[in-house]
């Protein structure tokens, strides 16, 4: 297998205006929690909450671009949202290979996204298969 048990990966992502507007433009999710400062503040948030599925896009980038091989496919992923993400948040992404099965060429990563306040905003697992 190309990936090794306990192998670690790190990357930094920024949820900037381009990412935010791109998500809305493509998926048309205009829920007020994501688009209205006033609504979000009334619900107890600092400002508009970014769409959680933006982080799924970052996971796709991780698998498709940051691994040492392009010969992989995602089998499953689990993502838990723990704290909100706001516009212009810089997120540190950390992942490591937690489990492997050489027999079926499957690796499971444990990952998390951490904001500038050192709070985990999201964490989970993603399982991939190396294609032979």
C-alpha cells in the first residue's frame, strides 16, 4: 500500500468570500443562517454561519490532491460539526491513517478541522480504497 499506518497530513484552508459565494452559486443554499447577519445573530451566532458542506469540499481536495497517489476512491465518510465556521476563518486540517486493511487496500483516516481559537469545528473519519 502507498499509505502507511499513522501517516499524518496537514493543510490550511480559508473559508473566504470566493469559497462562500461559490458554494451558494453552485448549490443555491440560501438559508438565512448562512446569508443573513441579523438572523444568525438572533440565533446566537457571531455572524453568518458558513455551510458545513464546504468542509466536505475540503475533504474532497485532501483525498484528490494531497495524498501521494491519485489512485484512490472515497468509500465512506463521517463528519461531525462541533463549532460554527465563519467567513474568513482559517482552518487547520489534520488527518492521519488510523486503520488499514492490506487485503482490500482500504485506509481509514481520522481527521479534524481546527479554527484560529484552537477549537475543533469538525471531526470525523473518511475511508478510502487504493485502486490497483
